C-alpha cells in the first residue's frame, strides 16, 4: 500500500485517527487507505511536504 504525508487542513483542527488519538498538527505519514482518502475528500486533511530531515552529525576524526 502506498504512503502519503498529510496534515490537518487548518491550524487547530483536530483530526481523529482510526486508532489511538489524533493526527499530529505538523503532519504524519500514513497509509493511503480509504479512511484518509475520505478525510482528504471532505477537506479535513491536505497532502503536505515532508519536513526536511536535519543532517546527521558526523563523528569527529581522531
């Protein structure tokens, strides 16, 4: 199954996950299943860009 990164469509909007709580305000990667596709169609969530990953610190050479 494919995965998508989504976040609530408006600031402060709480979108219930099918299991265990609410979608994070900064967004989450979820399975692109019928539940989330319906939330997108209803305008509750939007597809978003994944946040940039910080570069891993490099070990100091001795």
